[in-house]
C-alpha cells in the first residue's frame, strides 16, 4: 500500500492514477482497511460510466462493513452496467440474504451448528438483527435495554454478530495449521500482564477499529460513565484509539 501511495505522487496522467488507486484498493481490502478502500474507489464509481472493478470492490468493502443494503444497490448497478459479470450475480444473492437477515431476523439456526462444526476457525457469514429493542437511559441505573413494542414468548429480539472473537486452537497441530501465536499484553502502569484469548481479543478489537474507524461507535458507545473522550476521531487520516 505504501508503494502504491508513493507511486501516485508520480502518476503522469489520470489513467495511471486510476490504475494505482484500483490496485491500492485491492491491497486495502485484503488488509481489512475497508474505509480507506471506499475512499479510493468513490471517484471511480460516482461517474456516468463507473469502472467495473471499482464497483465490485466497493460492494466487497460495504459487505464487510455490514452495510448490506448499500452493497445490494452497488451490485445491482454493477449487473446493469456490466451484465456479463458472473461474480456480481453470486455476490448479489449473498448480499440479499444478509440484508434479509438484517431486516427480518430470519435465520436457520440449526444450520449455524452445522457450519460451526465444519469451519475452523468458525467464522459464520450472517448479519446482525436488531428487533423491537432499544438502548435508553434508566436514571440512576445508567442505561438499559428496553422493548419498543409489545412482544410475545418466542419473539426474536436481537441476534448480534460478534464484533470480534478470539479462536484458540485446541491442540498444537491446530495452532500450527491456523498460524496461532500466543498474544501477550503488558500494562506497565499496573505492573500486570494478560495472555491467551483475552489479550488476543483486545488486540483484535483495537486492530479492527484502527483499520476501519467507522466500526468505532460499536465499541465506544458502550461507555456511559463520566469520562469524556477526545473530541476528534482521526489525525492525518489515522484513527485515534482513545482508551
């Protein structure tokens, strides 16, 4: 990514700059820097004749940011502009399923168990559903989860995809197969350290926010105490992780 950024400074024309940004967007997607990828792609999709690869990669970024409705809209445009794109049809079907889950909470829960038994790590491709509930102030008790309408037994209130999860291999062979390394966090102020799945989870949360700052509210909004965070989110296009 750094080399693409350097090369952009020496691009002799708009065509070269576009090619470099397309290549950099792919590198950003693979590094899970979805917000930055969208910034690179936007000028190539907001024109009368959007670039095919730019549309496809924008859809990938939106999917990973769990913006499934917007993802579907981009894929519909891609299919309209480039009807021979086979991948667009498959991705639209997948994004439509996630959007339906997100809106209606219709899941095949038994299938979840089948998927988790087969996948290692058990990364499931499903969407978060928030039903008839809302977070509201509860006076001196802080905040609470309240229903927004009358519900009955068996109603699904919410089903949330984990923001991050640490997968620890059950044995040395699995650790080797999946590249698991032991994560160790040292707190010099408290003279303490954390290791194992807890430290790995903390690292993953910070890295996810750092790579795509638009994920930050999901974690930062959990705090409801008296602490006031810093008044800005980024410095030199880099997110500020306020702990």
